[in-house]
C-alpha cells in the first residue's frame, strides 16, 4: 500500500464516521516514513495545547517540586482540580500530571499563569513549530464561547450549528492552533529528549480510552496521548509503541458534522484512522 | 521579489495612473468645450481655475495638439479640439458603462448564482423558490439538485455559490441562514393496519424495513436517523437505500417497508402518518462559504426561508436538556 493509498483510506474512514479529519503519522525512528491527510492544514488545538504548555514547563528551569495553591478563583472544568470545590496545594509536576492525564483545566491554567503564554510561545518557536500559536488559556475557551453564544445559553447553545459557526474558539485563526505535522514534530522532541521523560510517563497515564487508544486494543502496545475536545472538535495526539520497538507519532484532528456531545463513532475514528496509518508505516 | 519585478510593477502602476489621469483630463476638456469658458467650467467641476487650465495644457502636451484657441475674452475649439471632443465623449461614455457594469456586479445585480438543493426538497418548493428569488435579485439563478455531501464538496471547490443543506454537516467554514425544522412522519401502504391510527409510534414500526436516502449522500444524518429510531425502540428489519422519492414510494407500496416523509404533499397512493412525539426532524438551512456572502447569496437564503416557512417548516428551537460528559473536557 502506498502512502497516498493509505491517505485515501483514512479519508474514507473520516467521511464514513461523519467527520472531516486531518492526520499526520510518522515513524519516530525513520521520519521519512509518514502518512499525511491535510497534515499542514491549520487546526484548532483545544486541550492539545496542554502538551506544548507542559513541554515549556519542563524547559523553564523552574523547580517542578515547588508547590502552589489553587484557590477558589481558579479555572473550572469537568475533571481534576477544575471540578473540585476547595483550595488545593500541589507541586508543579503534579499539576502537569493532572493537566495531561485528565485534561484538568484548573491545573493547566495555573501552569500558564505561572510561566506565561510568552514562555509557551518561545518554546514553540525554539522547536520550529512554525504554524503553532498558543494565545488562549482553558478559561479563555470557556469565556469566549459564552460571549460568542450570547444571548443563547450554554451548554444547550453548543448543540446549535448556527451558534457554533460564530464561536472564536472553533476558528483556527482566532484561537490556539497548530498543524498535525507541527504536533508530531513536538512529540518527536518529547520522545527524543531525556528532559521530557516525565512527560512521556504522564502521557501514557492518560485515562481516556475512547479515541487514539481504542485503535490499539493490545496489552503489549503502549499508547501515550493527549486529547483535545470542544463542540464538534475531537482531537488526539500521541505516540504508539510496539513490542518490537516500533514507535510512531500520530496527530489526529477532527470536526464532526453532528453537533451532539456524545458521538462514539466520531471518537472511535480517531483510533481507527491512527491504526490504519500506523499499520501502513510498519 | 527580483529587481525586474519591482520595475514592472512600478510601470504598471504608472500606466494605470496615466489612464485614469487621461480620463480625468478628458472630463475637464469636455466641461471646458461645453462651456467655452474656463471660469464657468471650473465652477461646474467644483474646482478653481488654475488647476483646470494646467490640466488642459497637460492634455494638449500629451496629445501634441492645441485643443482651444484662447485669448483674453474668448475660448474656441480648434479643428483638432472638435474632432477630439467626439472621441472623448465616446471614451467617457465607455468609462461610465464600465463603472456601472462593475457596480452591478459589486452590488450583486448582475451575473449568475449557482445554487444547490437537496433531491427530496420537493417540486413545489423548487417551483416556489425561483419566483421568490427573482423578486429579491436580478441575478440569474442556476439550480442544481444534489445531496448534502456533494453540495459540501461543490461549495468547497467553488463550483457552487450557495446550497440548501440538511443538518448535520461540518459548519466550521460555512455561513448559515436560519435553521428550519420539519417534523417527519412515515409513508405506509394505505391498507396497512397502522394507517388506521392518526399517528404512529416509532416502536410500532418494528418488523418493517426502513427506506432511507443512500448513506454516502449524508453519512452523519443517516446514522443520526438510525440511532434515533433505535433509541425510540425501532430497529428496522432492513434498511433500503433509495435516492429518489419515486423509488422510495415503490418500496413502500410493495409492502413490508416504511419511508420517512415531511408530510408536505405526500403521494396520494400512500398514507402519511406523523410520528408521535416528533422524534425525527429534518433541520435545513441555506449555507455558503464564509466570507463569500454576496447580495445574491443573501437573496437566495431569504427566498429559501420564505419558501420553506410557507411549507410549514419552523425556526429551530432546542428544548432538550444537554449534559456534556467529563470526557468533553470543557464546561463543568
């Protein structure tokens, strides 16, 4: 199977699942072997931005065992500290753990507030991710969605396609953006540098099984990933490691036609598309 | 940019300013030729006399002939001036036509609009759409009958300017008109026992096959319909794919199958019954590539809204609660 044939099959999988998708998959040890489907198109990162954030944290020189307190004014979200009610004190590296394993918005925003968006941007430049831009924190997604949906109310308005068409949070030009290729480049950096070993550990501890990991239902294959989700947006980037030593970075970004929050087929196609691409690379 | 590119673009710029200048000088020349008086011509042009005189001198230099004989009291056209006056009137009339024509395109009053409509929109809606559009726009409307998936491809490659699409579809790059909904019912053979009741529950359809549009024409909608049927207790014995309404009707009349229909002018040889609780809806709106909303596109979207509303479609209103799960990563 040629790479273009594999790409055509990936496209067909996306169409069949009712999504438009972009993908880049690359063999970490033979980077000339790759599968691209719109790999250089700008895409909305959603919570995938937490990966460049944590990479920037690890290059910041800060003491990662330093403890900070997240008080009542922290960002909110459905998971981790974001969903808790009382002040929490923990180390920077544990905040990074929650930000990546359960996509904790409060933990991620606490790290941004500490190191600054400029520092994330500097890291992105240093790694030559030319088309990646991080301008929003998690709480900025929530804020702009509420502003742009008004006068309609969240969360119900987020199932209305007309409301979605005016959300800045869903327009790559107006929010955190990247390209599938930029994100696999970032993963290669994480998998090649000792300084990033803790990031590899926590990405492999991510709890969500429904996207990238669902495509590799094997006990001897390790999947380390980070999802990104917003209305109609279902993303995941990650590295798949086989027992024979094969290691593949995959970045999948999708937009669903349906505005339903719960769409198992759209989640699963992230895994099946990644599997098809990885099998082509093996 | 190379050196030669720079000089070429500089030349092109100068050429275009010369051309605009020539037309401007000719307008001044026309005013003076008609008034035969520099003061009156300047007043008519809302300018002072010295720049007007300079303009005429520059035109005479440019053309290499004298246009006027002038002394302290009189201004008269020379032979060359009289001849050139005729040519100038032609040129200026041409400029007026050119600008008016560009303006008509700019304001969406000229050209054509390529619009797509779904195959199941119905002949009455199509018939009403043309006059409703004509009342709003002088542009020629070219209608094409194509499904949602194909309309999206055509909008993306610019072979379509605007479409009428059934939700759901990826709206991330589209501008949308109002979303209109029509509750769906089913077509049954007239002699089917279910046709005896005023409405039908989805669960009552168990054992019957479902006739539905081909999945490839709108995969997301196809799946949404089947998921909703299953959620309301109806798992079709089989799903037949029918691209056109006549074929769908044939499968219904042959027995053992039902087809979905919005109840607008249902075929007379079948019975149409609404579904209790309106579990299934078509949601429809006009859509165009974002940033390409011309006046003709707006006129078409308004015409679609008028026609579909007249057919009984209503503005969408969300009434169901929504509970995002933690895996959604946003909202608490």
